C-alpha cells in the first residue's frame, strides 16, 4: 500500500517535471527563433550574447550606403527578400552576410565599403526575419542557406562570368558554410566564415549550459522535437559540420579567442570538417565579431592574403 502511494507520487512528480521541462523548452525555442519575441528583445539578448553592442556607423558609412541599389527576390517559401547592392564594372562579387538579429547595414556596412573600394561588386542581404526582409521565423542559417543560393543565382543570371566570394559573420557564417553543402554554381569561388557554430543544436546547448541548471540533454531532446514541429526542421538537422562534408571550396575561418556567444572551439571543429583548402585565424583577446573593429589591420591582411592565394 505504502509502496504504491510512493510510486504514485514519483510518477506524478516525474510527469509534472516532464511537463515543466517541455514548457521551458518551447519557451526557449520561441525566444531564439521568433522575430518579435518579447522576452528576447527585452531581457534575453544581454544574457545570451554579452558581447552584443550596437555601434553607430560613421558618416562615411552612411554616405556609402546612400549609393545602394535595392534588389528584391522571393525565397523558396515565398518570403520577400531584400538586399543592398553596390555595383561597378567588375566581374568580382562579394556577398556579405550578417549575423543573428542584426541587419546588413548594421553589421556589414564597413566590410561592404572595404570590398567595394577594392573593386568588388557587393551584395548585402537582410536575412529572412531581419531588417527589410519578411518572415516571422529566423532561419538560423539553415533556411538562409537556400536564400543565399537565390541571391547567387540572381547574380549569375546577370553576369555569367562572375567570381563570387561568400563572407558571413556568426549566423551568417553558418549560412555560408551550410550553403557549401548544396550544389553551388561554379561562379562561387571562396568562403569566409567569421565565428560560425557547428550546428544550431550545439549553439542552443552551449547557451543552456551557461544559463541553466536543467538536465541539458533531456531539455535539448524536447527542444529538438518542438523545433521540428515549429520550424519544419530539427536543431540536429541544421548542421554546419555535416554540410561542410560536401564542400569543395577553400574556406577562411576567423574567430575571436574570447568569444562568449559562440566558443572558439566551434570553429576549430569546423576546420576538421572540411576537406578542401582551409585556413584559420584566431584573434587573441577579442570577443564575438570584434576583430574587424579591434584588430582591423590583422583582420583585413588575413582576408586579402587568403583571396590572393586562392583567387589571384
């Protein structure tokens, strides 16, 4: 009798705990993927990304951006995609891809200006559910990889002789590397990935270890199931490492040693995942995506050297 009561209490407790974990797993997934999630916008960002600090662009970047040509496209699932382009008489292109909850202007304007002044055409998309592009659900690189192919095809339709470099930061770097696992046209020549994660699953799990005392593996299992229903793909499915297994393009990996949002070990792992030409530059004493600002000479010297060696 007593044993039955105790077992009943244990079962009820386990069911309650499971329900509690499932509720919080849904809350966490929603906070990460919803464009207008109130918790993330009001409280979540400082906890999840302590390196995040929006910096006001300089007047010369504002003036440069005024020269943009706005391009539009439809995604495979009919989202309206918008990009800024900066055009000149050249066959060389760079697609600059911003990171999580940023915009092309906020995060990639300095890179776009530098590439343009070096003689490149530049396309800077606002990723789905960011900036001027439509969408309520953030792609986390997985959906964005297909949107990148849409932009690549638009370029090659207008310039069959184009030589295209893909340069991404954070989630944008993940999108670039994920795209490398798809069938890309031969006009895509090089990949530059600054601070990518190995998978959406690993990025979620890292943040949970930092922020909670929950049993992370069980929590992630529930989050993975919910994400599959919510977003149409699971967190495990959205794997940068797996996509890189099919890559045949040279890759430059960049990362800040003190990154608190995406640990540098993620990029070290990605180096092992791709079999083609690859280089790695780790910037000492630098946080998430801070090398371009805090060590600009080393940052750009690394990029130009990589392009010269692999594209000429």
